[in-house]
C-alpha cells in the first residue's frame, strides 16, 4: 500500500469539498438522474438524457409531427442537420457551414474516405493505427475491396497498446499515401493525438487527413481549423448526449468542399432536390455530403446536449475533466495498483481524453460485479480493460471516490468470483 499520506484521497470530505468548489456542478441538474444511487461512468459510450431533450421530443411528436404534418419540413426540419452542425462546429474549432449531421459515424467515414481517395488519384495507401476503432478499419477494408484492389490499408502498431505510434506513422506516411485516418482520442486507452502535428506530417507528404472525433467531441478541446485538418467525423451519442443511435456528424474544411464528390449521392446532396431532375448535380457547400432524408426525431434530440456543452464552455469542461482524471489516477495508484490493477491510459494529461482505462487479469468479472452488485456502471473492453468514463457535465468527484472504494471492495473481498467467465454481447 502507498503511505498513509494518501489517505485523504478516499476521505468523503475531501471529494465533497472538491464538488462544493466545482463551478460546473449545476449542470448535473440539467440531466435526468433517475437513480441517484447509480454511479454512471459510461458517458463516453452513451451520454445521459438531458431534461430538455425529453420535453423537446415530446413537442416534436405531439405538435410538430402530430399537428403540423408535412408542413414541418418548411418550419425547420429541412435545415435541422445544418443548424445543429453549425452548433457542433463551435465545439470542434470549425466554422458554420463546415459541419453537418448525417447518418452514422461509420457511414460518414465511408463517404469522406472514398471522396478523399478519389481526390488523390495515383496514390494507393490509407494509413491508420491499431488503436483505431475497429469499425473504422472495417470500413477501410471494405473501401479497398470496393475500389478494385488498387488501394491498401497500412495499420501502424502502437508501441505499447496505449500511446499512438508517432514514429511508425512518420515512417509509414509517404508520397504514396492518399489518406491518414486516425481516432483523435483512442477508444480504449484514451490516448489523444496532437492533431496539428500529425496533420502537418500528412500534408508534407501530400496526403489528406480524416479524424474520427467520436471520443473527443465534447470531451477535449478540438481545433480542426487551427490544425488545418481536412476531414473529420464523429459520434453524437457519447459526450454530446444525443441519445442512443443519434445521427453522427461530418466535417469538411471549407476550401475542400467544392472538390470532393460524395460516393452516396442521394437527392439530399443534389443541387436542386425539389426539381426532381434526372441528372445528378452536387449541391454547393457541405450539403453535397448528405444523402437522404434525415431521421428528424433522432436529429432533434441532439441539440439540447450540445447547448449544455456550449453553455459550460469546452475550456471549463476540459479543466474539470483533467482535474477529475488526475484524481482518479491518484486513486488508482494509491488504492488499486496494490490489488493488481494497472493504468492503461497515458499519464500525461495533455495526451489523454476524458476516460481512464484500468487493466486487471480479472477485469471482466470485476466489471460484472460492479454492475450487478455495486451500482457502478463502467464498461469493459477486451482483453482486460475496465473503462471509467468521466463526463464533467455530470460526473462528481464523490462518485469517482465511491467507484474506487467499491472496486477495492470487489477485489479485496473476491466478490467477482461468483460471476461466470463467459462474456455477454453488449459490454
Ligand atoms: C463510437 C465510435 C464509432 C461509432 O460508430 P457508429 O457508426 O455510430 O456505430 C465510430 N468510431 C469511433 C472512434 C467511435 O468511438
């Protein structure tokens, strides 16, 4: 065990004093907290429900759909994807007109990756890393196959499974590289790339960049324009609190928009969709990256969560996220490391997103025990990572303290042993 000088870390008064000083504490009340006893540490996978989303959806159903019917399209539905995209732009360092909401992250990745490869004829390589979200790799593999085999995917390995392979990327990105695509924040370790540095590396080689912001948007400050990033996609049901399966977003830097061609060129991306002409002409601006009619109810539900993030301010959110993550890591070192846990996230806060992964050989069963008997809801990522998501809009310091205390109890008292080693589908 660490020396007793660390004892204050588990002192409820210490954690509660940090909560009392927290200037963002009032935002917790903006969310539906159905069970105050539940410690929710999975906002990085599915954000909580904002109170206002519940009211808004009721209005969309009862009044807008129920009463306004088809007239709704002229009363805001038609522009909703762009309107919400403009707000997301304010969270990721982009301008209005550079972000739009559409489809899923995977589908947007497909559209932008194909568009990027077509914009770099004669180059064959997509470069990524093995920390990337598997769906992204599956999409790239599908694209390579679809485009007839002239392209290839190079997956650079992380040196330790935690940090991004900067040297490997520098070696892999060459004058045959069309596209460099990475998760800005890795879903397992929470490693966060220096977007400007990697983008500069890609640009020096003449390649385009496509960033997946799913674990960054609403969690860490992102400056797409400042980094001169070309393309990006991201998820809105995680830190943006948009609801299960909420449509995703995509970003195309303004000066690139006219030169990129959407491979799923549906009528929503047509220059004059309501002319119903028979020849496809891409719309000017980012609308050319849309495809078909958006899911209006799911789309509308995204906006209240984004408004809360904008009201709190990304800088304040980041400061709280770092403070809470450092507190959690101090607890891991003092309380959990002696029980066989190891930190599977970067120690350097500047290179870390807003979740913390801890590994333990019994991680799977410990996670089950937390969920089934301890009222703690984290998630598990194979082989041994328990992910503890910190969402500064609603996570409290005292929740972090209690979660660690319960983790300790589960391991010290071997409470996990009653659970099966067999793994269930959704973790
Ligand atoms: C969550 C996540 C996705 C999700 O993709 P869907 O198409 O919404 O299933 C994609 N990429 C990353 C990096 C993610 O974290």
